[in-house]
C-alpha cells in the first residue's frame, strides 16, 4: 500500500540508478532516525535501498 509520503509501493517495478537493473519492491519502511524510506527488493532481499538510489 502506498503512503502519501513514500515514493514507491509494494509490488512496483523500479530501476536501481547505479546499475539500471529492474527490480520489484518487496517491502518498504520509514527509518525514523534518518527521516528516510528504505526499500527491500525481491531480487536482492538481503540488501536495502533508499529512495534516492531508485528511479521509476
């Protein structure tokens, strides 16, 4: 479910800016102390990405 403040929703396909790889958002969460959203993607479940590392 997409929140008004985060950019990407669960199940949405996005690209990793650095590699251009297409990935699917598996889970997102707000990191309160950093005031940013982090995303776990289906293709790399052991790694998280911040919004600025992803693009539509």
